[in-house]
């Protein structure tokens, strides 16, 4: 178990600086406003209009608003940084915060390359600061139930399917959103949306992936912005996961089905409503367990609790690194039409818990 620096709850509130004030960043700021032992004291965004609007809504004075995030990290009295910027900025901003000895809450993905993700993983292992990622399904009661059921069972998962559908057609038509900027986005629909399903499968099952084979339809000649993909993930125990991701359909649906010798767990979602789950026993009987969705934590609450108590956060850098490895392997497989052996290509292994070959 990692040793984290613990904050005395009798001391001042956790002072947070938030970087990135798009819709996701503002939602995260509202979450911190609702945490009793946290205080949002500084904001940073390159867009001055966003900065002013968010400052007024979140109650951060003009003196605590910055157009340069490094100036905010240097000048504001902070305990933690929250990062809600485009994907391609996560690595540099997380490194900057960690080098200033701050706790870090970073939205997904961890980085846009395996190399940068590996560096953050190594930095995380070397610090007593808490670093948490934004894969919110780790906080969803249905996914927690599924993880606990599999952990407590007598058999490993054997067959897994995952699917997420979404409508990104306007982005592909206009190509004027940051998600269509290779420096800011780092990939297409799979990295931005589909990786939620990959992360959930890896986290819920706890299985070690060994290879990835994918068919990817790209929008651009440079093969950066995928539109849809079909991915086969093989695991160390012999299990297979089939993951389908598309950004060119009319609405959002999500399905993750995990089978073992004792039955299955089904995780379902529509649009961006709360995901739900139920189980199927070996006789085929469906059971709908009671799940307390009202009592679930927000990302800000979970992060503040991990910092305050000196405990491992519910979404770790290790979790996010595993997800990036599989996601980037899917892209490489799609470009080369080859099956990617993760140990051979990335030095990826769970054998000693390090994931670094």
C-alpha cells in the first residue's frame, strides 16, 4: 500500500487551483464549491471571457484569476491543482503541479502518449502527493458493485463485451473544435470517449491485458482522428474482451457485459445519465441489486477525502496508465493492421506490480 501525505483535518481547508474553464472545468469547480473542507482559491484559463465568467460564478476574486497556469501555480497559495484542459495539455500541467509538490486531480486521459503516461506513472510512484484521474465510473455504485462481485467470486472473467456510441458527426464535418486539433486532442473518439469503456473493463475485472488487435476507421489521411473502431483485447488468464466504439451514430448508449463461470454482470447507460447495473446467475436469473446512487461521491469529494486521509484515490495513475497503453495499442494496431503484443511493444507487465518492463 502506498504511503501518502495526510492532511490534518483541523488545519485550513484544502486550497485548490483549477486549470481549464470550459464546461467540464466549471462543473469540476462547482463540485469543489460543494466540498466542506475544500476551497477553490485560484483559476487559470487562456480565455479571458471564460476566466471572468467562471470567476464570478465560482466566487474567485479577480486577484485569483490567471491567464497563465504556471503563474497561478507559482503565485497562489495552493495545496492542490485540478486540471480540466484539453488532453494534450495534461502531461505538462500535471508535471508542473507535481514539481511544485501539489496534489493533483487531472481529468482523463493521463496523457496522449504511452511515453508521457509512463513518466507520470513513475513520478506518481516517487511522490507522497495524491494524484487522481477523472474516470468517474470508478465512483459509480454499479461499477463498484461489479468490481466487488468479481473480486469476491471464485472464478475469473472469461468473456467481456463493451460498447459505446456517440454523435460526433458535427466535429468531423467542421473540424473546428479542439477535439479535432491533433496537438490538443491527441486522438479521436476512442481516446476522448471510448477509453471510458476500456478503463472500466480493466478496473472492474482487474485482469492483465497482454495483446490488442483492432480495426479502426479514421477520418483523416494522417490517421489521427478515429471515427469508429472494433477492438479485441486478450488477457493473461485467457479471457477475451471485444470493445466497439463509434462517434458517428445518432445517440449515446453504453453497454459492458462481463461473464464468468458464475454468471455475468451487465452495466448499462443511455446518454450521460447515471450508469446502472444488474447481475445474472448461472441459471440465467437476473437480479437487480439495490444501489445507493444518491450517496455517491463526486470526483472533487473523492479527491479531497484521499488528500485529507492520506489514502489511495479511487482512480489511480496506475489505472490511467493501463488504459492509455491499451488505447494507444488499439490505434497502432488500426494503423498497421497488426496485433500488438503489449509486453513486446511497450514493456508492459503486471508481474511485479510496476507495469514497467
